[in-house]
């Protein structure tokens, strides 16, 4: 289901997300998820891909949405686990794992923070019809936590710890999330970065030279030391 609020398009998706729904997404759309999502990051990838261990659950039962994150979890008196907040982690660190992970898991949606490179989208995401959703800012951990209705299971918790374990969540209106890359590999961040960069030269135009500067500091972006 999709609704339009001002110039922003809001989309509600049910997991596992089908290919038709994924192809309809556009960069900048706001997405909310219902259904089942799971977490998996580098230590899970190492176990399944690097060490060849069997996944703790069949991926067809987990859906096709993989969240790169660290939950804030607590154990209740009855032994069940609850997650009050969940913070995304930077996905670009995991690009070396993604080709094998897509092949093994069948994931079609990756959620994380900051996106990945345009080359990764073209080489890794587009061939399998996957898209990337990014969290919105640093203050949404508790907001995302409200969308987690139940911890269905937590795997390798003792061995890997809370942040690195594989969690399976039942979610309802989980979001807001932004479509960072669509099914063509187009990136919201790269599109906007190009637009900003084109205007920087005009922004610097006419400014007087700096009276005080540190070594390597310049208003010439071609000579700036990084």
C-alpha cells in the first residue's frame, strides 16, 4: 500500500517482500514494514559463509529482509527477550560478504545505516533484484523499537553477544526507513551528493581569501588536503 504525503511517498510493505513491490520502490520513498525480519552482520556472516555452519533457521521461514543492527535487549522474568530499541550499523563494512550472503539467504532487502557504494549496488544488489533501506538519523532507535512486537528467536546469543547475535523479530509498521537504492542500483545519497557538489563552486565564488588557516586548508577543492 502506498500513500503520498506532500512530496514524500509512504509505502507499507509486508515481508517477505515480493519482486513486484521492490521494483515499484523509488529512491527517497519512506517505507514501513510488517511481518518478520532478521538481523545478521559480520559475525553471523563469518559463521555461515566463512565457517560453513548451517543457518540456525531455514531462510524461507525468516523472510528476505536482513537488518544490519545492534539491538538493546533485556530478559524478562519469564525468560523471554524483549527489544526496546535497535540501532543500525554502517553497512559498507560488509560489502565483501554480500554476494555470498545474497546467494545463500535469498535476501532481497538490506536495512542499515549510511548505505553502500554505487559500485556495490550495481555489482551486488542489481543482479539479484535487491534494494537498500537506510534508517533516518541517529535518534530513531527507540522509534524503530516500537515497531518490534515480538522477539521470535535469538541465535548464537551466548557465543556472539547481543550486538552480533542473529535475532528474528516480528514487526508491525517498522520504520520509518528511506529507500537508499532502488532495483536499478540508483542511490539517493549519490544523486544528492552530485547535486550538492555542483553548487559548491558557486558557493565559494566571491569569498575573500582566509586570513587565518591551518596547514593544508584551502578554498580550492582541487588542492584541499584530505
